[in-house]
C-alpha cells in the first residue's frame, strides 16, 4: 500500500507534468457509479477489475456477473466520463463484459456437465403462459450475451418444439448414447416432442415420466451453457420432486396471472420448492393487463395486484408483469417468440428486463467451487 501511495508523487522521466495514478484514485473516481441492475455501486459489487495506467493510457475492465450486452455501451460511456477528469490527458479505455459462473444448487446434488446454472420456470396451474414465458426468458438471456439452453420437461404436453420453430425435427445421436440438442434462435433445446409424433399421447405413469426427464436432462450433450431453463409441467407431482431431489437447480421462477385461482395454485408451487430447498428467484405476472388494439382502453381482465401481494407474502421479488397481448401469442405459435420476432418491441423489452433481474438474482447466489477441488481416491497398495 505504501508503494502505491508513493507513486502519487513520482513522475516518469520525460513526463514530469503527468502525475501517476494509483488504483485507489481510479476506484474513487468511479465509486459513485451505481449498477442500475443490482442497486449497488460497481466498486462494491467487485465489478471493476484489471486497472492499468501508464503515461499514455488508463484502462480497466468492468466485469458483470450477469449478461447485459444491450447495456455495455451505456456503462462504458459512464465510466469513461467519470475517469476523464482524473486521466490527466491519457486515453481512457474501458472494456465491459460478463463473466457467468456456476452457483450452488441443492446440497449433495452434483452439477450437470456442460451446464453452469439451471433455472426452473414453474407454475402450480396450467394455462398461465408459463411455456411462453420460459421460451422468451431463454431467448432474452441469449440476446443479452449468455449461452442458453431450454429443456421442455412437460412429458405429457411438450410445447417448446412448436414455440422454438423446431417442430418435426429429430435430434442426432453421434455415438448412439447422447442426444445432440437442436438449436434455433441461438438457444439449445431438448424435448420429448422431438422423439415422438406430435399427435402421440404419452400414456405413462409417474415413474416413467421421471425417468424420461432424467434421461432428457443427463443424456443431452449440452454445450457449455451459462443457463439451462427448464420449462416445468404444471402441478407439484413426480416431475417436480425428481427435479428437486436429483437435478442441481440454482433456483425457480414462478409464473402466475393476477387471478385468485391461479394465485392459489402458484402458492402451492412456491411452498413445494421451499420444502425441498430450492430457492425462489422471483415471480413473473403474466396477462396482467390488456390494452385494446382498437381504442387503447386498458383493463385488468384477471384482476390487479395479486402477484405483487403474493410476492410480498413470501418475501420474494416480483420480477415483472407482462400484458395479455395478441402479438405474444401469435409469435410463439409461429415459432418466433416476441424476443426474436420483434426485438425492439415493448414485449421484448419487458422480457429482457425480467431476464436481467433473474440473472442478477442468480449472480448474487453463492458460487459453486466443487469443480475446483480434486477428487480423493483411496487405494489399497
């Protein structure tokens, strides 16, 4: 520390008029910059790294724990403006990026190879737009720069093949053991819907469904995913228990509508995840409001404020609210969800905002270091 402070009064030969800068001075210059996504300063969030300063250039990296590619330029400009007064004529170079790491899941459940974090998107009730939300959140995370996959865990009624524009496709299996995920819109996907005809009914009992889910999850060659979004079936049965007990889930997102009957079932979903030790990352309120495309009249068809009250009751965050919008439904039916069909539209903006909040929640969780420790093998010599 003493040597850093003394550099403040030292000059490089030939540049006597250029004062040296310490890391402390640089950090003080940007200490007031707040990360709007976390509510903390970038310095407090340990996002400012690799400070370098010589006679010609002052540079540093801003490394976020979540994907936010759409905001990189704005963050860079804020840092450059804050550093300009202390740069003393030097060029200022700020590099903004994301570094997404693995975070802890349930105790005793090992991480899935090729997957850093698993996010379960669930609801206690069908028909609330959970699959549409899961697809758009996966695409929003990918649009923000993350490597993302989506697993359709609804064995009885898979919908992701249609929503992701991959209906009728079959996955390849190069070695006869592992399935290669199908990819579209920059997202890796897997579903039982790729393996059976679209009109074939899966007349299976619970244990078979649970086994199928584990095979789809473990026998798919996921390629270096930052996030795997699991589109859960409705309810709190075998699939949910299998997920909680045998799948390393980083956290769950609950999707509901403001309607009392949907909230009643959503509470059961929250309670289930809490009992099995899976943290709730937040809630998403779907179909919160309808705006007439003809006259502009806004109406809360399914009620108002229900999700916010439920989130407060359970001490979780309401990540965002989405409208009841014809365009959202049409987009998924066409295999191009809103985030890709209309990336500059209002719906896509809402999904990206929810996805960033979700990723921030994941980034704030404790990291998983199990992969950094060597395995201990005991042998008899």
